């Protein structure tokens, strides 16, 4: 496709359940970002990949959060033992630029996670 | 860590009025990007500023980057109803690598 694709668009999880969120970046984009956006707030950085290398995971809020991009394209954000405070929109973005050479970031539609 | 503040949080204008949102960083930025997010949508890139004192224009939108590279502004002339949305600034700099640190955003509503 032409843009960044995320699935599922909506996810309802029971507290304690594990979830996996998928991101298909734009083909050829080196950089991939995950952000968390709470209602009425700006996106908060979670983690960054350059190809398959996870160069920055300093934004992951706890060790329940794990992200991977094994072949340098599709990425998965996994949240274990979900808590209510994990409820948010999870945004994926990709860009052509490499580490420290920022270019335009293209965002996906996001996955809205609701933990009940 | 790096913090980016944005004001105002909300702005209501009549169609045809001008609008400005301001962005301030706690640290010197390498560059700053601006995004627009429509209600229910995702952030869409508007522009990137890199040089100290840089000014860029896109039709009715004017973007400025401060001389000290710690602040930025977005000005919209003669707002239209299509300008409705939340405008975010996002900066990178220092030890943040490629991380974009977003401001809280300014939510613009335009009354026809």
C-alpha cells in the first residue's frame, strides 16, 4: 500500500491479557517509530528502529512492553499483562531518514487499545 | 529530559481570523517538525525547520524557527474551516537521537 498500515484498528483487551499490535511501514523506509497517544495529549515516544536494529527503547514504560522488527520491515509491539493505564492509541510511523537524520515521518492510523 | 511546551492549548477563531501557536523547548533543538491531526485522525507532516532563524511558508501557513533553536511558531492567515484540527510541534536534539518529542498540541476550532 501507499501508506503506513496498522492492525488491528481497535482492540479491546481484558486486564491481564497479552496483545500484539502490527505495523506495516512504507516500503523502503529505514526508520520506524512507535508512539503512544493518550486522549487529548501529544504522541509520546516509545521506541525506534533503524532497519532491524532497535536503537532506542528508552520510551517503553515498563518491561511489559516489547517491540521487534526482525526483518527490517514489519514491526510488532507487544504488551504483556495489559493494565488499564495502557489504554491509548498506539501510533506507528516510518521515515526514509536514518538515525539522527530526521526526515518527514508518515504515521499510520493507529490502534486504539482499550483495557477493561 | 527534553521537554516541548506548546501554547495555547485551545484556540477558537471566527473564519477569516488569524491563528498562531507557539512552541518552546527546554533544550536546543537540532530541528523541529510540525504536524496536523484532524479529529479522529493521525498526525500528518506539515514541515521541518532546521536552520536558526528559518522561516518557511506554505500558502496561508508561516513557520518560524527561533534564532536560539529553542522555539518555533506556526501562523495561519485568514483561517478556513478546513484548518480545524490539532497542531503539534515535535523536536529532536541533544542526546535524543531520532526521537521526536511532541508538544501537547494546540486544538484549533474555526467558526464559520
